[in-house]
C-alpha cells in the first residue's frame, strides 16, 4: 500500500486511511479518529491516543522498543485482520469508584502483564480467580499468587482495591496495562458452574 509518514508536524503523504500504511516517526497526539492499513511507531516517538478517540488499523501494529504508544482511558485500538503485533503499548482503564475493601473484575488487553505489577498496593492474598467446580458463590473462587502469574487472555481476575485506598471516600482506580496488544480470535472454554470472562482486546466489544 501507499505510505504516509508523520514527522512530528505533518503527514508526508496526507492523512492515512485504511489503504495507506502509517509510520509515526515523531511525537503524535490524536485529535480525533485515525484509520490506517498498518501502523509503525519508530525511533523515540511518543504517541498518545486520547480519550474517546479510536485508531482503526487493518493489519499489524509495530512499536519500537525505544518508542511509546499510550492509550488513554475510554480510547480504543481496533484491528480488522487477525495478525500478530510487536512491541509494547501502555493502556489505561479506569474502574468504577471503589473503597479500600471493594473488588473489581479485570481482564487484560495485552500480553505479559503481571498481576501484582498491575495493582502493586493490593495485598498479595487478595487476587482471585473463579473456578467452575465451586458449588456456591463462596466456593467459586480461589486465591492466585499475583507475583508468579500474568493475566491470561479472556480470563477475568477479581482484585481488591489498593490497601492504601480510602475506606470512606470512593474513587476510581486507574489501571495501567503494559504489553503487546492482543489481537485475533480467542476461544475460551466455558465449564458448567462459575466462570469469569473478560474482554481481551484494547477496544470496547460490540456484539452483533
């Protein structure tokens, strides 16, 4: 496809669309939705996808190890084809307002995100996974070691609020996921009993 390059100030071949490969070689902050055939973020570029904006990429996404791609809360990164990506993104997701002893069910839109690193101030014995063999709500979950386990795609985890959170004034927890953005199809087994599934993508799911 044709190529257009962002140098930090302008596109070399016009704003990309779904038939044009986009290369970002300078700092870039979104001002609206963007479409491209593929996306490469090179050098030391810092790309910021702002809230309520969407990048729709037909093919793969590549982020250099020296570059950064940050996706703010309520922003979406959508991919059309089932292809592999390379390089890490940083994606923000905000919980509902919570108190110190409240729990939130989380799932990761990236690979290789460690559980404890995601919520480092949560007590290590307050990370849980559901088990379908449980017969009552109180036996439907078990503790999981957060330091030794990463998020698995489509799997939900129940995580208590950070232990330094207020017990009287609720506020959202801003979770930060760092890793390669998930893409492609996922087939999750559903067993009879209790299951906890989560969205594995860095975008809002749309059922049809």
